[in-house]
C-alpha cells in the first residue's frame, strides 16, 4: 500500500514539474507542445501546400483542431481494442492511428485542391468558345469580350477570371493572368493565359485560340469522362446502400426464420 502511494506521489510530482511553468519560463510540457506544433505546421505547409490550403478554402489551424478532436478519440479506441492483446505495446498502434488522422485530413485538403483545379479547367472550353464569338463582332475590345463571357463561364473560372480582370480594368495590368496560371497549374489554362497576355498589346483577334482546338477537344472529353465516372460512382454507392438496407430489412428476419426452422428439425 505504501509503495503504491509512493509511486503515485512520485508520478504526480513529475507531472507537476513538467506541466507547471517556472519562475521565468514556460513549463517543459508547454515547450514540447509548442515545438511539436511548429513541426506539424512545417509539415502541413511543406512545398506548395500553402496554395493548396488557399484553394481548398481551409487553414492549418482548422486541420489541427479537427486532428485534436479526432486523433485522441481514435487513439483511445485503438488503445482499448489492443490493450488486452498487446499490453503496453498498444501505445504503438494508438500513436500510429492518431497520426493517421492528421495525415488523412491533410490528404483531404490536397484532394479538395485537386477537385478545385479540375473544375477550373472544365470551364476553359466555354471561355475559348465565347471570347472569339464576341470578338468576331468587330466592335468590342478584348477586355469587354472577356467581361461579356463571364456570365457564361462555370465556377470557379468565372470568379478567378473576374478577379484577374479587376487590375486590368483599373490600371491595365496583366500580372493577374500569371497568378491565374499559377493557381490553375493546368496546361490548357496556361496556354490560354499566355496567348491573352502575349497578344494583348498587339491586338487580339477571333483566331487567338484556333491552335488550341485539339487541347480543348481533349479537355471536353476528359470533363465528360469525369462526369460519367462521378455519376457511375454515385449509382454504385446508391446500389450498395440499397443492398445493405435490403439485407437489414429482409435478410435478418429470413435468417432468423431459417435458423429457427433448422433448429426445429432436431427437436
């Protein structure tokens, strides 16, 4: 009894020493937590992930908050399930599962960024079709042709091009097109923006996008295939959910009836 109390007192004293701040500095636990937080931030914002978080409309703080909620919960579940079989080694799958939650949330942000770029690229064929149509009238400037095409473009290309036209209308700056190319990271968007910027001062004609016909056709085919795959995936999900529901509604009573009938044969 005294030994257990001594161990408990030593553990409590150690935890207090680690958690309570000193006279002039934070506690060791706070320093360790701050260092871990900085490392996680550095990992989340590695490479071009700053742009990925911006395009996905997320922030590292939001990911950390969700990881702080889901990670301990999943880790505790793994600890409960593995403790009896592994003992103290159950801490390993616990930490691994908690870290996997953070990795999964980061991957979800990257997936949202990828889908945003795909939707942006899907709107380029409409831009390539409408801008030359307005320029063929011969009484409209390239800037007005782009502005007139905006209502016919899908999101997010409509918002991105509208934001790029703002500096162009105020001070004639085409640098926003370079920013659009960087955010899109798509060859077709890059080609369209390059032709607009290169031919702006010399004059843009209705034939500016004629050499992109093959790329536009390929982009339309990719968009159609992507939409077909999405509808097929939705149909498959509905079928799976329907089968699961049918199994719950009809399968369990049928199983009970069969097992009851088979059990009655041996009475």
